């Protein structure tokens, strides 16, 4: 008798939980959309990397950080490239157009006074682009101490079928 009551209570709890999850605007999908992980070869690291550079991350960690939503993705490319396709929600800090002088104030302004321990992920086009590396180094110099570099960049992101935000129609 007790086993029947426990089973009925468990079934009722599951039905109530699933129902609330389905009608909730913050519900968890019952069936997730998962992509195949990359080859597991690890992050792409440029030949110019130095031992004191911010850590490099691979596509898997970049996707995880994106899904969790606690990181700020920073596209280091030219504004014209940024609007043609970037990781959704990224901000643009074009390394080649950084102002002269105290970059600390500039970074604080552009990053909305984000805490200096906030996870920042710098990226650019991919392996042929080292702007993310230089931006990451500069962010470190100005006290941002949780900088990661996604050197695979927007090309690797798109190659693995991840969503790309296009703010303008551009030739590809």
C-alpha cells in the first residue's frame, strides 16, 4: 500500500513538474539541440603566442561560455567585418582603431564598467587574424584578469554551424 502511494506521489510530482516547465517562459527544453563536438584537438594557438598571454579556448569552451551567458564576447575586427557576421550579442572593440592614451578608461566605457574579473572572450576572423591576441593582451594590461582568447574566431564558430548575427547585408 505504501509503495502504491509513493508511486502515485512520484507520478503526480513528475506531471506537475513537467507541466510547470512547459508553461514557464524560462522552461528547460525537454529535448536539447546539441552539436557534435570538434575533434578535441584543443584550442588553436598562434605561433606568436607567449607564455604570459591570456588562455586560449577551443570551439567547445566558447560554445559552453556562450550558452551559459555569463561571458562578454568581444569581436576585435574592423566594424565593417563585425556588422557582416559575428557571434550573437558580441560587442565590437576594433583593435586597429583603439584610441591613443589611457585605454583603461576606454575599455571601462565600452564594457559598461564590467567588473575586471568578468569573463571576456576576445576573437576575430580566425587563424589568420591576430587582433584577438593583441586585444586580449591589452585588456590584461589594463586590469581585466579573466580574459580568454577564442583564436578560431568567427570562422570556426560558423564552420561548426553556430548561429551568426548579421547586422548588414554583405558579400561573403
